[in-house]
C-alpha cells in the first residue's frame, strides 16, 4: 500500500512540472525582445573624382640594339659604357681594306673612261665618229660611277654610328672581334625623354584619348606628369585589355627604363556623390540593401551602387542626402524592427 502511494505522488509531481514548463514557455513567447541599439550615420554628398590606377612600365623614348649590317672584323671601337654620345658619332668601324682597294680600282677606271669619252666627243663633233660608239663610251662611264656608288655604300655599312643622342649600355664585343649581322655589340637609349606603356580594361576605352593628362608614380612615391600619345586600336583578345602609351613631361629623374610604375588618371569630372562605408552595404542575390532608420524603425532599402573604393561605395540611387542609416549590428536588424540610436557617427 505504501508503495502504491509513493508512485501516485511521483506521477502528480511529473504532471505539475510539465504544466509549469508549458506555462513558462507561453510566458516567454509572449515577451518581446525589445529594440536593438545601433550606431547610425547621416548620408552626405561629397565632391569625389574617380581616380583609376593602372600598372605601367617605363621605356626610353628611343631605344636601339647596335648591330652591323655586314659581317667583318672590328678595327675601331668607340663604345664607352654609360657615356652620352651625340647623333652621328662613329662607334664601331669594321675592316674595309678590300672595299677601299676596289674603290681605288673603280676610280682609276673612271678616270680613263672619262678621258676616252672626251676624245670620242671631239670626234663626234666633227662627224668623225659613229654615234653608237660614243654612246657606248658614255655608258661605260655611267657603269663605273654606279660601281663606285655601290662600293661607297658598302664602306658606309662598315661604320656603325649613333642614330640619335643617347647613352650607351654595356659593351658586348672587343676590338679585333669578328661580328655578324646577328651580334649585338651594345644597346643605346635616349634618357632625356621617357615613355610609359600601361594597360586598362576595355571598359575604359571611352575615357582614354590622345592628349589625356595622367600621373606616373614610381616605387618611392614620386609623381611625374605625363600625356597620352597613343592607344593600341586592337583589344587584346586574351586579357580584354587595351594598351596605352604616355610620354613623361619635364624632369624624369628617378625613372629608369624597365622600371615598374603606377599610372593614375581621372576617369570623369569631379562631382558631388553620396558615399557610404562599404560594410554598410548588405549584398543579396539580386539586390544590394542598406538599413535605413526612419521613425525609430528599420527600412531595408534597395540601392544602386557605382564607384567602389576600398573603404566606401558610391550610391547612385536609393539613398538621399540626409537619410539615416545603420553602420553596425546589421546581422540583427530586420525590416520594421524597432531600434534605439546609440551614437551618430
């Protein structure tokens, strides 16, 4: 009997506890979580320009590899590494003794041919010579003069002259060496003017034009003004980029050919734009939203974004100047949720 009474009391306790839990759940369910405390900011329009940055490479305005048009042995070498030379300076002379001997032979033949032509001309004037014989003498003079011109051209090819005023690079040959037309004796480049080649996505093709002012920045942050002088008309089909060339204006000290630089230019005119911090934009599958606070409640507003930088995003539509928007606690905000403004940043 005592055992049955104990089981009865245990059953009553279980039922009472179950009812108590249900009542507590109903009571908790009826309670409200309360307003969410958030920090907010006021949308303002600020003057902003879209500065586009591209990677570029510095090049000498003029660059050439010094090679010989004809093979031969070097008999004179005037390549001084790192020296500034003027246009027309003879840098290398190849052996031309055979050509000089050939030239002397042609000059002797020309002298004799001219003497013969004068003699026949005198006979022709007194009707003592057939015209055909005189024409043959004149033709011989012309042929020898052509041979002399050709030999002089070959002699000029044995001289390598500076094609422009510039600085000589490192020497690759020595006096007495035999060189062919494939051997690079040295390089030469102008250093008074520099150009920069850089690439941009084809979407910027409408913003780039000849005469556009850009800014070149080297690895230590020094800036150089430059002007666009040419645009490659064909888009690279592999990268979808366009190639642009600009010439650096004024002093280019600190820019070395082959160096990496950054090229900056303003894509559009400076104008007032509404910008929001990047972390205030809530990305969704189809839209981008901003938590706008109106009358103490959250309104999730669809926005259209434009210019994007590391710290902020331009708002093209959806937000107007003076609107209040949440800057933190975005994961806990829901449409029409009540909020308490904690700070205005």
